[in-house]
C-alpha cells in the first residue's frame, strides 16, 4: 500500500496499536482490554472489568493496568515472555504453581456465550445493542454524586455486542446501505 502524502502510513498505525492488560493480583488473572485514551471515569470497559474484581464486602482487589504493543502480544513467544515477567514481578508465584495466572478476553468470551445462546445467528440478532446488552459500571447515582462524577458517563456507549461476531454482519449491512460497497 502506498501512503498518501500528509497522511500517516496505515502500516505504522497498525504497528502503534496497543492492548491493555488488567492484572488482578488477587484472582491471579490477566484480562485483555482494548486501548482507551481519555478519563478513567469514561472508560466503560475498564470500570466493568474492575467491578468483577471485588471482595464480598465490596473492597476492590489489588492489581495493575498496563499497555503492551499489540504486535508483541500477538507473537506467542513474546507474549509468553511478557506473562513470565508479569508473574515474576508479582512475586514469582508461578514458579510454585504453573499456570498461576490465567489470561482471558472476558468480553469476547461473554459475547461468544451470548452468541451461542442466540443459536449463532447469521444475520441480525434480536438483542443487538439492546439496553440489556449495554456494558455500564454498577454504580448508583448517589455514589456517582459522592465521587463527583456526572450522573451518566460521557464516554461512548459500549455494548457486549461490540465483541460479538454479529457486529461484523451489522457493520457490513450498515456500510452497504450507505453505498460503500460496489
């Protein structure tokens, strides 16, 4: 592909992509999250993920959030080394028990479960971007006011459907209606 003068080379844009890793030192899990630039208060995926890592009393687990270039994370050998460094940096517990950290793409796994429950639709899904599929942190209005947050997040609305195979069909259909295909 030949880059257009004055525009960033698309190949280098792919080289610059990153993935975030949410490391929970309590659960010993690592969750993959897409990159997000902006206020953490508006980072819906991070807030929903963090909510899953709480003790019964509501106290949050201890953990870290780190960014890793996607080109490294996609390389199995480099990924294994990254995981080894995370594990040893957290106390080297993997030396005592192999596989101590479990890496998962929680939102993709949840979306595929939903996709299977809907009998793997080939076209439109009846729940596609319905309000019950919207991902939002479970924080009450009083807790938001107390924390100085707006009553509704100003970030983009994020749905479980954004991680589902049905989204590619919906995007193709949307582009087709706008005349983007020949």
